[in-house]
C-alpha cells in the first residue's frame, strides 16, 4: 500500500477543518538517494465527514509515524500497520476526525536499505514497524518525536535515526541509475534500459523484482501514469490527448485504459472531481 505522495493523494475537499500539510526534503545526500521526502500531516476535522480518501499507485514505499489518531480502512476499522509497500491498484480509506503523522516516503527500492525482505514479497502489502526496527528503537524515537517542539525538529530526529539504520553495503549505482533514467524518460524501452544499465534483459527483470517489487515494464507504466497525473493537476488547460502523448503513451486510448486501472475512474471524471490544487490534490469519490 503506497501512501501520501505529495502529488498522489486524492481526498475530499475538507471545508470545516484545520489542515496542515508540509513536505520536507532530506538534508543528507545519502538519504536523498533513498528517500524522496518527509510529509507532515496534521488534520483536525471540526465536522464529521464520511467520504473516502483515495490513494493512487505512486511507486513509493512509506513508513508512517503516528503522533495522534489513527488511519482507518473503508469499514472504519483502525489500521495498525505502519509500513506500507508499493500498491498497484487504488486504495480507499475513511477520513478520521483528528490525525497527526509523519510519513517517510521512500523511493520504490528504499525499504531494501532497512530490511532484508525482498520488495516482491511486499507488493500490495504492509508491515508493522517492529518488522523493521526493534521495540526499544521505536519507543525511543516516539518519545523524542513527542517532546520535539517543532516539525523541523521532528524531521531532524527521523533523519538522524535513518542514517544510523541504513545498510550502506546494499548501495548499488544500478538501482539509482534505473530510477533516474525512468524519471527522465517515462517512455524508455526495456532494451534501451538494459543497454544503459549494462545488464541482460533477464538480469534487469531480476533486479527490479528484488529491489522494486515488480517488472521494469510495470514500473515504467506506473511512473508514466504519475507523470500524467502531475500534468493534469498542474496544467488544467492542456488537452488529455497532448498529456497522453507528452507522457509517452501511443494514443489517448492507451492512456485512458491505464488511468482507469490505476484510479478506478476516467481522466475526464478525475478532472471533474478534483478540487483546488495544493500540495495534496483532492477528489471526492462516489460512495
């Protein structure tokens, strides 16, 4: 389950609430190659709202530290897991009245540097923090987060902790370079990717299954979809056909098909439902 990409969470437009959403980039160069950022989310709803929050696939893995409240599934049952792996289909959650949390958003392969569990074993799955860190470590971190007076101080605490836990022996230039190449060109062919990474097609598939949890072709498909979402939200005047072509789709029909797979709605319906753009984009799902 992939959570809270700053360009990939879609929920209802909350009117009667105090809502704070901030995104922090890692200060450490080592962390920035593994983590895309830290999302701080503080939401106090002054009026109960029973609509659903929709989360679309964004090829990230996320570690959540709950500071107040809890996430709930669509049946209003609290979610106990705190480590969410990459999802390949849309997820819908219930809104909660009061929530404060920090989400460590890792690149697709990021969890490999803190855990020995292969990514392909975690796809569309979730874990508890104790599956990765010790109870003592978790307790110490939560105590420090509780007493930290500012959001920046909380982020610094998490950065220092993660730097201590990274297994540097797992560093691989091929992993980072694959991530860079696909981000630069969401239409890149698998043959070209294999050539640039100096691996065989079989070796490329094996590497992606181990570190990304999916085939390279499917990973490219998710990244292409993410690029289209960003273009839709940032440039509402651009036509869907132009967006499809700009993101590497053969035509709008292929774009529409992928969009519906990853969101359960069409691009046109998404444009109608999304609300005012900010760091987290909003859309109301039908109940």
